[in-house]
C-alpha cells in the first residue's frame, strides 16, 4: 500500500472515531440522565415499605423511623415533614415531591404515596422513589397527563448537542481531507495548463510537500517537463547548428557555380569544388541521420558476436591506407581476442570516429595508440594521441553535437564523438575523455564483455 492510501485511511478513520466518540458521549449522557431520573414507585415492594414505615413511626416514634430509613436501601423511602425537609436530609427532586403532594390532595387511590401520623400528632408524607432504567419520560406524568419538563429534558439537550458536535467534527475532517488532497491536484492541473501553453518550468520540486504519491507524481511531472524542455532546446540548437553547417558549403557551391559561369576555362576546378562540397553535405546529412536514429530509437536493430581486437586492426589498416605517408604511427595493442555482443556497423562507426579524431589531432609524425584490455567484466579500448589535447572544462562538452575544441584547426562537423557516445550507450557501455601527462588525449570506450 502506498503512503496516499494510508493518509486516506487514517483521515477517514479519524473522522469516524470522532463521530463515534461524539455519539457515544451523547448516549452516555442519556444513560446518565436516565440513571438520575426518578418517579413514584407503585409496585408491591413500595406498598410493603410504606406499611413498614407507618408501623415503625406509630410504635417506635420518629427516631425509630429515621433508623429504619437509614438501613433501608431498596426500595428507597423518602419522608417529608411539614416544612418539606426529608427526615435524613436527602435530596428530593422537586417534581417528585410536587407529584406526591398532588396525588394526596386529589384524593386519588395512591399506592406509592402515604400520609403518616406521628405520636406527637405531626403529619409526614412518605413515598417510594423508583430508579428509572427504561426510556425516561420528558415529563412527569400522572394518569397519562403531561405536567411539563421533567428529569429527561436535560439529557435530550445533551444528546442533541453531542450529535451536532460529532457531525460538525466529521464535516471538519472531511473538509480538511478534501483540501489536503485537492490542493496538489489543482496545482498539477495548473502545471498541465502551463505546459500546454509552452511553459515547462518545474513547479513541484521546490514546494516542500511531504513525500506521498501525489508529490511523487508532481516530481515526475517536473522531470518530464524538464526533459521535454531539454529536448526542445536541443532541437532548436540542432536546427541552428545544422543551418550554420549547411550555410558554408552551400555558399561555396554557389560561388563555384558562379565562377564556372564567369570563367568557362576554369570549369574543371569549379566542378572539383562542387564535388567536394557535395560530399561534405552528404557526409553531414548521413551523420545527422545516424545521430537522429540513435536518439529516437536507442535500442539495437541487430546484434552479433564480434572481436574488438580484429575490429581495431581493420580500422587502423584503413586509416593508414587513406592517409598515406603523412599519417601518424598507428599501433594496436591487444592481449588477444576480446569478444563482445553488439551491432558491428555501429561499433565500427564509433571506433572509427574516435581514431580519425586522434589522427587529426596527432598530426604528421605523431603517434596514435589503440590499446585493448579487459577488466571487471568490461572491455576497454583506449585511443591515445599526443596532440594539443582538450581543455579540462571541455572534456564533457566534446560529446555534444557540433562542438569543436579547435574549430579553426580541425576539419569536420563535430558529430563524430556525439555519435560514438550514443552508440556506446545503446550497447550498455560508455565513453570518456581524459588529458594525458606530457600532452595529448586519451579516449576510453567501454563495453560489456560477452558472457
């Protein structure tokens, strides 16, 4: 279960507990009021207790009656003197005393009330109080006639207040829960609206919200929008760079065509220029298509086993043949066959781009070394040169499309290392650049060994 589930669960549980506590309190108040409510007891035990009280007063006097009342717990007999005071000083509900007097004054046949006569001629009113356990009446009744608010009135007010409090508490928790979960959803909706309008700036990362599924969703949206912004910026930058790279050969083509029209005797050199510039544009378009294919579909179309040592030997031989006598010394050092799984054409293109860059930087009379070795389940190819090297700040930037560490000295479009990086990434490998002691550069290509 996720964190969001538990937040929903705990908030709803808390609301239910609060409602249960409120309703339980209302019922407790009702039962408490019921236990405190009283009315006249007219059952047989009440008759017996009243007869016993009358006999005790008549034969034993007032002290004997007080002793009897103190010892008698059930039923509870209350005796009022002519001043309305209970003989033992116990509290008597006013409504109960009034009901007893009313019944005596009306002359009705009463069973729960008795008028007692003492030896000294004093009159007393005795009645039995019954503890109420059933639904308490809202009024004191006599013969079915309501007499006004009775002992049950207060508990009904308390019960109503408890239910109202429980309802308000549940509404409060529900409102807080709705606000807590709707706030990030509204923020996410506004972020989607802003993204639809072209604003891809992150909005959730700096919100400081605690970790749950909604905040994770917001952070995922931030990463998505940041990635989209980077891709859009990359597309704009790529379009700008491609336009810039194509502008120069197109301008030279136009100049060669114009020169051929103006000087027909030099049409041969103009055609040579046109051919070179056409080849440059064809190479640029091919590299752009390769780069675009690798970025759009980083997976490999086909894979097979190949020997990196053999691949490096073939690339070095081709480089020596194409460059002629001015090529730097190219040496390949390999401990033996190093087998990997991959696309031969893509790996050839990646290693060839790195080697050609090393040859260009190495210069005439220099040396280029291709050193292969295996360690830690990885096959490593180190391409070493003794050229001018690259500034420390540019070691990461050389893998960006159209970047040139020496734009005025090196021929090319700055796409070779970008293609090599994406080829290595598609094979689960990596490529990195480092400066060498004594000058020059080391490019390391790493690939997983064939298991």
